[in-house]
C-alpha cells in the first residue's frame, strides 16, 4: 500500500512539476498585484482539479471505449514519463510539462491565463492525464487504492498552489540555477521509474501471449 502511494506521489510530482509551474507562473504574472496573482492561482488550480477529476472518475471508461489495455497504457505512460524525465535532466522544455514557444506567445496576449496556459498544459499536461488514468486503472475499483492515488494527487496540487502563491519568493530563493539542479536530480529518479513502468507493461504483454504447455 505504501508503495502505491509513493509511486503516485513521485509520478504526479514529475508530471505536474510544481517548481516549474511556480517559476512559469511568476514570470507570467510579473505585472500582477498580489491579489490578482492569488485569484489567478485559485482559478487555475480549481480548473486543473476539475479536469483531473473527470479522468479520475471516467478514466477506466475511456480505456474501455477505445479498447486500450492496461499494459499498453503502462508502456505508453512509461515512455511519456521517460520523455518528461529527459526534459527535466537536460532542462529542455518540449511541451510535456511546460508550454511551447508558440503557446507562450499566445499566452502573452491573453488577459486571463488561469485556463490556458496555467490549468492546461502547465498543471494538467498529457503526462498527468496518462498517469491519472493508469494509476486509477491499477486500483481496480479498490477504495483504499483509489484513496492512495487521489490523496497524493491532491497533495501535489496543493503543493503547486502554495508554490504559485509564493512564486516570487521561490524564484528568488532558488533562482534559475537552483530550480534546474532540483529538476535534474529528480529527473534521474523519474527516468528509472519510467523504465520500470515500461518493463512491467512488457512483462504483462508477454504473459498474454504465452500459451499453456500441452
């Protein structure tokens, strides 16, 4: 049970990227007052939570609708998580957990950034959605396991909100170099976790094609 919660916590930390969100948020709201910043952060986190709740409740139905097996999702999620880990290690934004150059350009013309690019794709990107669907599917309807997935997700969202509120202070204390150092260290750990997801998925696929000895 502890392992389930730990995997969920580390996976959501990687895919959401609270520190990266905080730094991006500080840059995008540099000309906002403290009250305006707080209002945008609240709205953004609430919208992100709503989006994720949809996948928490209906994620398994989405898999069934498209005929996607759990091993296939595990492999795809592992690959996506690995790409995010590489992005963290080499500090090369690719759009997995951050906005692209085109999205940043569009965001500068928007008066309200709470929906885009804050709620999505900064907080809720493709990696986070895949992780939610995968971990909820692995819970197999067990209420305790569901709690061990939703709890860490809520904790990461809360951490993201707190860091956004204190975005200016976080950026001043850590600086760009500090954020990159933390990102690289955590990225290495998440690369290993991503490989574990893929290996587990491949092992499950191999058992599906094994024929009993006659």
